[in-house]
C-alpha cells in the first residue's frame, strides 16, 4: 500500500470535515478533495467508516508526533506542561484541526470505536500526568485523582478556548495555577 497516497486521502478527509462537517465525508467527497477517483479512495478505504476511523487514528498518532515535549522525562515540568497544554493554543490559532477533533468527539456518541480510541488516548494522558506528578515529587494522597482533575481541566480548557469562552492565555494561566497548588512550578 502507498502510505503517501493514503496520507493524501486522509488529509482530504480532514479537509472535508473542516469545510463541511463529518456528515459530508463520503468516498466521493473525499475523492474530489484529494483529486483522485472514488475507486482510488475505495482501494485504500473501502467504506466511509474505514475513512473516518483511519482518519481518527492518523490524527491521534499525529498529535503525539507534533508534541515531542510530552514524551520527555516525567521528572521535568516541561513534560507535564506539554501533556496538559498541547491543544490549548492551537484551539485558538489552528481552528480547523481543533474542529476536526471535536467532530470526532461528537461522532463518538454513535460510534463506539471512535469513543474507545478517544478514551484510550485521554486515559493515556491521564496516566502520564500521574507519572509526572509522582516523578516531580508531588506528595498528595490522591495523585491519580489529581491527574484526572488536571486532564479534565486541560480538555475543558481546550474546548473553552475553541468556543471563545476564554483566551488561551487565561486557560494556560489557570492550568499553571492548578499546578502551582500542587507544588509544580512552570517557568
């Protein structure tokens, strides 16, 4: 299989979602956006479900690659900061990507596969946040609960920035404040 052609098709899926929403994704609409025949799309992705699910997987994998700081040493505050804040500034500045993510969140209501994929990623972030808190010497009784709180806060902050409820600066300041209450200072 041609990974390059598959990537072009997945980019076209995201283009369709960003312009017209997830409901507009079809073999034909994606083929038109990619500049290929519907048969070419179906060669790689036989159904709309295959297109959408593959695009979810690709987006989640891409998010991990675009934030290498989040893969750093759990003992370093920059790693924890990247885990919690990687999506906040893009929610304000790169709105199409964030809108695609939230389209997947909405689709997870009716597609258990998407729900599980998104849940797995969020649980992974939560686990890594907990590891960072431990490695950075946070000594509260319920570190796992604090990791969940911070992960929920970051997800909510991303949504709040995206819809314009607060600025990315305000959201980042609140997360910085929450970390400081735990004794983690982000410079």
